């Protein structure tokens, strides 16, 4: 005899509330009947769930649905609100700090970005400045009628799975740094600092990958390798719509895959890593440009000279594409993804990286007749920050019951 499992009904309700929110998010303004048809639930069940979400402020009504808006008679259009919960995303870059707030509809409502030299700097002042930026964006979000519901931080390094600890960030010079003490209470309303927002910390390539998956899903498949570059090179693997994190959360360290095992020493301690050949500093150096000072100006000059066809610059980018292809070939053969997505600074230089990269993949992968598709990110360098903010707001969409309970408490 099977006994009743405590909490089962609550879990079903939690899941169905979440499904309704995602159905409305995916379809845009739509009727209750359209949601019921999409989810395979009865209209009565959907109406009950919708009423609960309306009371919680997680759905709004926008008047009659437009013609052709779903099965049955025209109904009242449901939509996610432009007020209520928002996600705060933050990014710690080697040369910048950035924060943004995203509302339930996925729109950026407040943001800030500053130049910050984080290379080999102590974490305390960096995190203190980041906290100030988070508080500033949170204040502006509240002025828009939004309530921060969570904070997610993208970092250029390894993050222990399920923790807020940066195990190693070679380009920052950080080892074993827990971000929670410095960021607890950040983004909260004055007087509520002790409560704090839910905090998540993740590798920047992982958050860039989920941004591609969530924000460009009509073009990006559910199985892909995302490669991003700023100062360093990171990667993330998405299989069937889920991040492949690895046992400790360290999957995707493509930048430290050896391309030439006897090559130059890398900041990670290894030799001949991909970053030594395709990282920004390496490419700028090979192109005869300085990597010191204004990084944005250096990258702009690199792109302009490549566009003009300067031989040395084109050669540097071709060599970088070759190194990327060598490093990615094993990953592609092992995992058989449908696509490789180039993000971050790599997206900007894709026209000159692509030929050598595609050549290496075709020559080195196990099944060249089924070549992997090479896509260029449309999010570019904004991917990790947007991924962080969307990850924070999606916590509410995933578990609306807990959000409502926290607000009541």
C-alpha cells in the first residue's frame, strides 16, 4: 500500500505555478485558454493558478486578447508584470565591474559599468566597490517599482559547485575567496541588510552560455559549446538545455587546455595553454599592439586594422583561430554538440578567426562529414552580465511559492 507523501500536493502546485509563468513568458500576452492548451491542463485548473499569481503580483491582465491569440473565445490577456520582482546581475571582470537589474519580462531596467583594474588586486576593495554598484542599481530599480529578489555574480574563475567561493581566478590573482561575507545585504532596502538577498556566484562563461540559451533560443540549439573571451578564455557546455558543470563545478576550463604542451608558462601554472595563443593579450602582442592601458581602444584598433587587411594583424587572428580549433576539436569529438557559439570579444573578431577555426575542426574532429555549426553570439560581451541577472529573476519564475512566502514573512 502506498502512503501519502507529505508535500506532494504543494510540490505539484509549485511546479504548475511555475509552468504557467513560463508559458506566459514564452507566448507573450495570451489568454487563460491558450495557457491551458499549451500546458495540457484544464481551463479550471489554469484559472485557479492564474488567480493565485495575479494576487501575488506575478501576472497582470492587459485587456482583451488580440484576434488569433489562442483557442476559444477571446479572453483577457495575461502578461508578466513590468513591476514586482527583479533580478540583480553583477560581473567582476579583470578590467571592469558591471551591474544590471532585469524585470520579469527580461528587460534591463537599470545598469552601470565602470573601469576597474582587477588584475592581481586584493579582493576586499573590489568587492566593496561592487557592493556600492549593486546598491545603486537596486535603488534605481526600486524607483521603477521593482523589488530585487536575488543577486547573481559572474566571475572569471573557478567557483566551487553549490557555493559562493571563487576557488581560483588566475587573471585576478584570487584563490579561495568567498564572496558572501562582502556581498551579504547588498541590494536590500535600508534596514533590511541582515536579511540579504539570495546570492549565487558562477563562472562568467557558464552565465554567458545560459544567456545564449535563454535569450537567443530560436537560433542557439539546446546542445552547444559556448566559448567566451575577455582577458582570458572560458567555455561552458550545454547538453539538452542544461549546463554540464562537472563533479566540482569546474567543467569548461578551455582557456587552460594545453595547445602546445612545451609552450610558455601560463598564469594557471601550466604550459602552452590556449590563453597563451588566443587570449586577448597574446593576440594584441602578436599583432604588434600593446595590451596595456585602454583595453577598449586596443581592441578597436585591432578590429580596424584587421578590416583594413593588415598582414600582421590578420596573421595574429588566424593563429588564434588555429589554436582555438585545436583546443575545441577534442571537446567537439567527445561531446558531439550541434554548435559552437563564439561569445565575448571572440564574437567581434569572428570574421578573421572563423576560417582557421573551421579548418582545424574539420581536420581534427572524428566525424568531419557532420561538421559542427559555428555561431557568433549576438550578445557579445554583455552575455555574462545578462545571464547573471536572468538567473536571479528566474529563481522567482522557478519557485513562485517561495518568493511569495518571503514577501509575506
